[in-house]
C-alpha cells in the first residue's frame, strides 16, 4: 500500500512541477487575473439579483 501512495505522490508532484514550469510568471499572472475578473463578474451578478427585487418593491 505504501508503494502505491509514494508512486501516486511522485506522479502528482511531477505533473504539478511540469505544469508550473511550463508557464512563466507573466502567464500565471494573466491566468490569475482572468480568474479574478470572471469571479468578480459572477459574484456581482449574484448580489445584483438578490438586491434588485428589493429596489423594485420600494
């Protein structure tokens, strides 16, 4: 059982390091920025749907 866990962790860490090494810092910042913009849009949309009916009923 221990061999399976160590083999899995070796593969996972190998793929993770290969993925992190494939992109430069500028690429990672572009990805993080895009995810941040998309999450902000969806969060604002969610709260706008919640607050809009209360403004209409005034």
